[in-house]
């Protein structure tokens, strides 16, 4: 009888451990998803933005380095969606406009 109780106790423990692990994965993943959406927008007046010639609307730049069609949305450093704002590796902790542009623009590789 003691052997059956041990097996049942072990099963209960394994079920609880598996449930706890699954819950930790779900809960641990939520803050990361929320953080990307909560990034503050990069201001054109930011020191790094100024240094890299960042503009929120690429069509308004007068920089001769910009080629027609270049925007943050098609840059390899940008990881946001095709519209709105998203994270950029060049501006950690800030969200840049998908329509934006800076002198470090590098086209995404196919």
C-alpha cells in the first residue's frame, strides 16, 4: 500500500511541477511583449537622434544620403511593423517611426 501512495504522490508532484513550469513560461513571456509596445517614441531632439539625422517622416529630410523609398520600415536595424512605431537597434529603449529615416539606414537583406 505504501508503494502505491508513493507513486500517486510522485505523479501529483510531477503534474504540479509541469503546471508551474508552463505558467512560468506564459507569465515570463508577457512582460517582454508588453515592453515593446510601451517604448517611448524617439524625439527628433534626442542627442542620438540628432547625431544620426533621424526624422520621423523620411520624406521631410533634406539629407542627400537618403535614397527614394528608404524608411525605417525597410531598414535592417528596425524590428517593428510596416506602420506605426517600433524598436530600432540604433536607439535602444526607444521606438522609431516606420516612416522615419536616419543616416545609418541599411536596407534589409532578402
